[in-house]
């Protein structure tokens, strides 16, 4: 039985990693650290605390190349090609990975974090036993959006719905979940990784010289728990159902179904999902109000990134309504 899986996200364009536009494109996952690809470092580092490794890629060529890396370094894992969805980006890749495993919980990790430590990964998995999403938050309120642990069953339904609604931002995932934990790296993770090297991203070749982790200045030093009234899988499926009807959203039958979704989530004061349902029926003023109420929650906890995202959605809906 597979309890833990790691989803290595390796399908990006890596624009910042390129030396120049004139030179041949370089795959960031194959960037070298101590003469070994980032991808190999990551898998070696986490292999002892996961039961399965899945590499999410965007085409067959990369899948085949990564398989060669796995064989060369005697690593266990498999590559899967991102499925076709209404959007691209990390949400699509994560959804693909979640569908490729039967694990109870899944870690997502970008292919440019070669210093990730197994004890940090184990800690995040242990936290996830009581939550649907575990996503580290820095003292300034910014999230470690691509390094998180998801409860697979709920996460898959959330991602499927977000992709169908063409929501491409990864920070929609903690907004959508009922039980989200935002652990502070300053509180306990620093005891496991004193230099916080697990969080070093190699976005550019210069980053290999700097080796800088995240900004640790700010007021958030404790873990933050975000509880919303429970969203069962059946409720998410209820939201997906009208999306699967082939007619346009203006169709009366689809409108009726989304109205039912809206009323259901209003009952539970779940502002994010209510707002999405409102948008689907063209009720942008109501959507803006719900995003505004959602923003107040994040303002209370100083979750800057989620606050900005909710306010951006509120402003967008207000603009459409006017």
C-alpha cells in the first residue's frame, strides 16, 4: 500500500535559467550541482521517506530523458506526461501527478530544489495527517506554493475543479481546502534544517553561487490553521457536475445547477467556493462580496499572499460588475 508519494514538478519552461536567448534551451531539472542533475539530488534526498516518486513532465522527450537519469543513478520513479486541461502550469501538473498514484498523501516539489532534506519532508507529511493541505508560510506572509503536502483524494477533486474553472494559481489550493495548515519554517522546520537550505530554489545560474533561502523577516512565527466549514468530496463533485455539461454556462440547466451550488456553499459560509459559483452564473457583485469576506480571514492572520489574491479576485469581479 502506497501511503506517501512525491510529485516532482518538472514541466516548466525555465526561462530565468537560460543563459541567453541565442543559446540552446537548457532543462533546469538537468542543471548540475556537484556534477549531478538537480533531479537526481531531489530524488536521492527524499527516497527514504516516500513510497513512490512521480515526475510530472510536459512532453515525451523530457519523460524519456528523465527515465535515462533514473536509470543512470539507479533511482526508483516514473514520469507522467501532463494531461490536457483547460489551463497549463503547475495546477495541471499537480493534478496529473495526483491521478497517477493511489497514495494517501502527496508531496509536491519543484525540480529546482536540490537541497531538500528528508527530515523536512517527513515533518510535512506528519503534519498532513490532520489536514488536506500543508503549505509553509514565511514570516512576511508569502507561501511556499510548490512545496506542499496534499491529501490526495480531496486534492485531486479540488485540482480537477480548479482546472475546469481555468484557475491557474497554485495558491487557490489552500483557499479551496477545508482544513489548511500553514506551518512556519521559523517555528519547527528550522530545528530540522538550521540554514533552511531545503527552501533554496535554483531559478537562475547565479543562484548556484548565492544559495539564498527565503526572506525570514516578518511577524508570522507560528503555524496558522485555516478551517472552513467542511467540504466533503460529494460537494466538490456537485460543483464539477454542471461543468461537465457540454452546453455554455448561460444555458438555463447549467445556471440552475450553479445556483444550487451557490446556495449550498452560502449555507456553510464558504466564501471561496460561493464566489466561484457566483462567477459561473454571472453574479459578479455577489462574487466580489464573497471574495471580500474571504480576504478578511487572511487579513486577520496576516497571510499576505492569500489576502492579495482574494482582493485581486474581488477587484476583478467588481470591474466586470460595473
